[in-house]
C-alpha cells in the first residue's frame, strides 16, 4: 500500500471574511424550508434537483438526494449535525457509473468558525488499473 502525507501552508484569510462567507452560506441554507420532499427557497421557489428523502430539514438525520439533469450521477447528502453555535457536520455520498465517492465535512462553531475537517474516499472498479481506491483527510485551523 502506498501512502502520501503532505502539509500545505496557505495564505491566511481575514477571520472576518471567513466568518462572513460561512454566515452567508448558513443563512441561505436556513432560509430554505421543506414542504414534503420539496426544498423551497425563501421566495417559495423549489430548489431544482434537491429532494428531502428522510427526516426534518437541516436536522440531524435528514437525508437529501441531489440529481442533475441528463446525468447518471446520484448524490445523497446526510446531515449529522446542524447547530450553528456548536457544529455543522454533513456527509456526501456520490455514485456515478462505476465510481463512488464519500466526503464528510465538519465545521466547528459556525458562528465563530474555528476548525474545518474533511475526510474523503474514492473507489473505482477493482481491476481497473493500479489505483482503484483513494482516501484523504484535511484539517483547516480557521482561527490560526
């Protein structure tokens, strides 16, 4: 098994800008609502390609399906946690033809962003060459 480890130093962003961007994204998501399987924007328009399959909108246990027109890709998003004062954690599972992907994102203290963690896995068909599986993890200290 081959393993690569790498650290990257990135140019810092102003904490105010990070907080502002995360706030905009959270406010946008929280301004939507569910009506049955439909997810509706604040103005009542449905979010095209998004269905609430299970649970309550933006609550732990909610399961959404995201589809794109003319695509065989199926994406499911699971909400593990949605509390702006503590953490937001979501998992995305995608399948397209013979490739599957899993991505887990966890943002600590969204109202005062501190840490963003990501973990992912890609899996292709066995026998498709020397690389048919890959995994990765990342931690971003947003307070540093």
